[in-house]
C-alpha cells in the first residue's frame, strides 16, 4: 500500500529525516513510535503528501504522488488519504454531519449525497443523535470520532493518524483503539499511526521506532 525509499528531509541546516525506508502492506495497522523530535510527524506529513521530501521516493498503491502537478496531487490526497490529528480540528460553525461531509464537498460531490454518507458514518460510529450538534456540544471522544468519520468520507485507501488519542481520557482512548481495529475489519483500511500510547501501539500489526531521523523495527 505504501512504500518509502531513502526519504530525506531538512529544514535549513537541520536534517530531520536521514534516509527513511518504510513498507506498509494493505490492511495493516502500522505504528510509528519514538521520542518527540525524532521526525515522526514529518514522516507522516510526507506519507500524506502534505510535505515534499528533499529526495527519495514515495509510492501509494502503485501511484507516485510527487510526480503529479499541484491540482492532481491535491485531488489524489483528498480521494485516497484520510487524516486524523491529536486535536479534532472540527469547524465550530458547522454541525457534526457537515464537518464530516467537507472532504466529499471538496471533491465536488452533490451536497445531498455527501450529507447522506456523513449520516451513515454517524450511524456506524453510534452518533446518529449528534448529527445536528456543533462541536462544542460534543464530548472529546465524540469530537474525535467525528474527526475519524470525516477522514473516511471519501473511502480512502490509507488513514494517517498523528497522536489520535493524545487528547483523550483513558476510556475514550480505549474506545478509539477498538474503533481502529473494527474499521480495519469492516473497511479493510490501512492505518499508519504516530503515537506515544503504549496501549495503542500494542494493537498495531507492525511497529517502527524512529530515532535520530531513522526508522527501525
């Protein structure tokens, strides 16, 4: 599903990634572990095509996204990659259903169809009664489930999660771990998860540890 070869990235004189090789199979949940400042988020941003490497190659399901022009790359990202971050980044002026529908609307999908898909995802996540609620009316766990649903609206091949339970209490974190496993079972989604959470790392099929800009098993 995803393959990186000799990925390097520097910011000024600071070399963050020093020749990273990474291979993730379809349907795997892969964990990226390591201390702060080792390059985990940079690696995830490159895997999600949000940032370009200085050198090296990236392939996602047989496509090399960095050879695409800007609009084509943005379209590829929107249609094939979902993102979940530590903070939900829901838009306060929109309802839960509307927040979930945003990536589909960006894809120029009909609004009624996008909202229907959002409603179906809310039902899957056990949040049907929250469809018309604004983010501030939701608990932290509910907000993060809405954020995960938003990542899934376009049926992506790959979901990238950066500390997805870092802002949740223990009970909500446990629910999120079970949710990732259920999503992999029900939708055959490939996950790459950056985390400091040992319990979340334990559910991963494969774990990589970053140290000083390099990746090891």
